[in-house]
C-alpha cells in the first residue's frame, strides 16, 4: 500500500491587505484647502480613526531593535520619505515635514470569516487597521493586518484567496457570491458584531452599477473606511474616495508551517499566485506550460536550503502578492523582534507599500488627465482656462512626485533590494511611469505651443496695425502742420473734432486688427518676388472677400 503524506499544518498565519484608493478633492474652507488628515483630525469623536504616534515620532522608550533594523534597511532618501526629517529639525512638526501620515482605529478586534456555504467559521485577530495618507498626492491606503494560529493549509489558502475583495465579482447559480468570502463579520473587543458583509444582496450591487456606472463596495469594507465614504454613495462625508485599481486588494502573507518541505509544487503555486484551494494537492491551477518558469519568475530562493538560521524559507512575489513560507520549528523564522516575522511586518511591508503607492499615484495622474480632457470645451474661454490650469497643476505635482516619491533603488540589502525589484517589475511600474510622463509632457508641450501660437498671432496683428498706422503717421508728419486750423475755435468745436478723430482712429485701428490676418497675407504676397502683379492684387481683393478665411 502506498503511503499518503498529509499536507503540512499552518502553525502561524499572518495576512496584510493594502487597499489603494483615490481621495476626491475636499471642499475649500475659509482657512484654505485642508489636507485629508486635517479633515480627519477635525472630526474628533465623530471618527474612530486616531493619528498614530509611532515609534519614530513619539516616546523613544517604544523604539525597539526591530524598528532600528527597519530604519537602517533603507537608503537615506527613502528614510526621509518614510520617517520625515525628525523632531530635532528646526521648525519640525509641520505637516510638510513628514510626507506620510498614519491613522489607526482600535475598535475592531477580530474578524469572523466563512469561506464557503456550510464551512465552519474562522476567527482571525485584527492586529491593526491603519490609513496611510501621503503629502501632495490624493491617495489613501487602507492597511489591515490579521493573524491566526493552527489553521489547515486549505483554510489559509482560502482566506488568502477570498479575503480582501472590495465587492463580489459575480454570483453563482444559487446566489452565492463568486470568489469572495461567504460571510465576513467585524467583531468588537467584547465579541459583538460591528458590521457584516452583504455580498449576497445581488440586487443592490446591480442597481448601483446601473445608476452610477461605478461598483458598490461591500458593507463591511464601507464600515472600515468610515467616516470616509464612497464618492458615489448618497451618505454625507467630507472625505470621499474612489476605486483606482483592481477590486482585489494587494496582499501579503506569512505562513509558518510545521514542515514546509512537505508542500507540493502545486501548493507553492497556489500560495504564491493566491489561487485558492484546488481539487487535489497535485493539480496545478493553470497549465503546466504557463507555469514552467514559476520558480524563476516568482520565487526568491536564496534561503530555500536545509541550512542556516531560517532553513527552507521561500519568498514568492507576483506584484499583487508577497508571500513568505517557512519552518515553524525555526526560532529565527518565528521571531517578531529580529527574525523573518519581524522583517515581514516591517521591511517587507514597506517595500510592498512603496511599490503599490507608486502604482496608485501613477494611475491617479492618468485619471486626472482624462478628467481634465473630458471637461474641456474649446468653444468656451472659461473651460479652456480651467483646462490649462488643471494640466499645469498636474504637471507640477508629477514633478514633485518624481523627486519625492519615485525610487528605483530603495535599499542596498540584498534581500530587500531583490524583493523591491520583483514588486517593481511585476507591477510594470517603469512602463507605466514612462507612459504617464509622456502623456503629461505631451499635454504640457501642447499648451506651450498653443501659448507661442497665440503670442505669434498677437505680434502679427500688432505689426499689421503698426505698419498701416505708419502711413498716416508719416503723412501727417511730412505735412508738418494741422490740416484743420481749429486752434482758435470754441471749446465745444474742438471737443467735437477731438471725439470725431478719436472715434475714427479707434474704428480704423479695430478694423485693421479684425482684418489683420488677411492683411498679413497681403503683405506676404507683396514681399513675394515670384508672385505677379495680378496675383498681388488678387491677394488685396481677398482682404474684403467674405469667407476668405
């Protein structure tokens, strides 16, 4: 009889979700245009979110070795982005000194999940729920970290696959939501249910899309974001957001197994690409030809050896996901102060956050360009002016983003650098950056060319007016005397003549400007040696011919 090896057991499971969202502009107040974190602060008791005084900005007694290891993992310009300039800096404490603001809510203690109808519920501890705001970029990122001990491998795979979907992708024939969790409940510290999912309410999702041409977020995610509300929601809210990426939230996972060597290739593929449980352990989720380069493309196997402080540790990165799998029997792998778990929650999390923040920001700039173009009406001067202001503003913010937030290298540590490069490559950040940069540059070039064209037209009109005005000026100057001797006439007569001459001169100047384009063409024809006298006269006639333009 053949020996069947049971799948390994998950001793410790951590999942981190990142949900990038676009913040819509806040209304102006008498004090100016407030930043979103200022609006959130002003809500006070009406908001569950409180600004996080972390280990880098608060009591130094909370600063531990794991925070130091995190800090020194990054290059100086990345440190300034992540941590600011420090309290010792003169004039510190201003909003502009720290490019990133973090708010945390403490009322959600756990989440109870049901993966499929009839399955037993799984309760995960909510380790923290944070909102990340960024200076000068209208992006907010929701960060949820959950954890549990003693799960089966199938349970961990299903939670990874189904948790973190902003709304259902569809519904099965029996009305169950497709690909997402059957039930989600946020729990308070005393165990009471704060909010539950409504993915089974198919009609509400269908009606929302039909009315707004935008998806409706599931109730449990809308609850977590409050008092921020969806921009298409009828609920009041000073801070409003829109979806900017795919409805599946980028996810990280830490999977500590009793024996990772018992995982099959199919298990690693399903964990690395977050595809959920398969029909059998040996069944691959996709065709073998599609996965033939899985290890080379998605795996970082520097520590995938049966030796070292954390043996049999494998990192898998697809851009959308970053998963680390290792041995629960390794003290270093499970250490939350110096080991792999500490690195996962600190350095690797920040690598993941930076990459997805960069992608969300680039998509935001692209959306803003489209919106500016959609509002442009070339027949209205006010619309053209608003369009120009929007493009100039977008160009300026993109320049600041490039110099403040755009990094190719964030660390010289081999592991952090390799994972950063994998995230960067799988998310396609370089091609996306070039595409957005070229679009903004083309739009800005168009505005510059349009300004030059308008200036050139103005110069042509002024030149024509000056040229034809020169005839009268030289004529009167040559005569050297007044044509009408009205110096001794009564004041009323002189005023009448003054306004007659003034009116005629003004009319003649305006008329010359109106005909300046055609007169300019006539001047070009006069200066053309190859044009016959008849052709030059024809150009003169064109000045007064209707529809000649």
